[in-house]
C-alpha cells in the first residue's frame, strides 16, 4: 500500500494517482483517497519473485514521492543480495 497522505511526505496529499508497477500485468490496484493498494495477480511462490515484485512496487512509490519507500526499497535490495 502506498500512502500519499503520510505526514513524512512533503507535502502530504489527499489523493494519489492510479498507477501500477512494472510489469503492470503482474499487479492489480485500487485507489482509496491517498492510498494506492497493490497486490499481485498471482501468488509470488518464491522468495526471489516476491522480492522482485516488492522492489517494483517500492520503486513506484519512490517515483510518486512516497518518502518511506526509499528506506523500504533499501531493505528489499539488501534482502535480494542476501538471497543471491
């Protein structure tokens, strides 16, 4: 879930645009005010696929200005390095 209304965002916003991470065919989403709720269309099945798709979602969050997602993205990248 991406939260554009979080007080860490400058400025916090009351709405967020509907966008999907890449590959868009792997995700579905819904917008509820400042929240963009994302989920994968299919089970991720493996830790590697989960991390790949989570990275994509967090990159989208960073691209739309969600501040917390930069730190979360760093954590996912570390986990991917450990998995390799």
